[in-house]
C-alpha cells in the first residue's frame, strides 16, 4: 500500500462543559488543498458540522460513559480539525472508512445544516 493514497479526516466533539472526544477516519484517496478550502466554506463558521448529516460517526456518545448518558451539555455540532496524509501505521492497521472524494462530495452537498432533524 502506498501512503500517499490514503488520508485521515480528523474531527472533534466538544460538549458545552468542554469535554472532548476525538475521531478520525481513514480514507482511501486524498484531497487537494483547494478541495479542503472549498469544504471549509460549507462548514458553519468554517469549522462546525453535523456528523450525521454528512454520514460520519457522531462522537458525542463517546462522552456518555462519564455522564451516564446524554445530558444538558450535549449538542449536535462537531468541529473539523484536519485532513492529512495517513501514516504507515494507520494504513497497516486498516479499517478504511470510505473514500475521501465521496466524503468531500457529501460535505459539498450540504446547503444548510439541519439542526432540528438531528437535535
């Protein structure tokens, strides 16, 4: 496997109490800087998105182990962190989540974030 054919989409869920859960998706393919810049324009304030709306795993439940389930600090917004080339270790570990271009197209298809549907 060639490292330059895989990338990692890194994102974050931070609840209202500032507890954090990090997530990353191993993707086949890569995005060019121009594509990433275009993607950022589709995020709310250039950063925030609703994971379920673009079809990626939500990270809020990762924090529920500390609060015995959902609580008043939970919300639907995730933060974009980066898209970067995958390391050899990440590629060897496998678990390819999907295709970078398909995720990019999913993000570009969003004309507005549907707060009510996922709240």
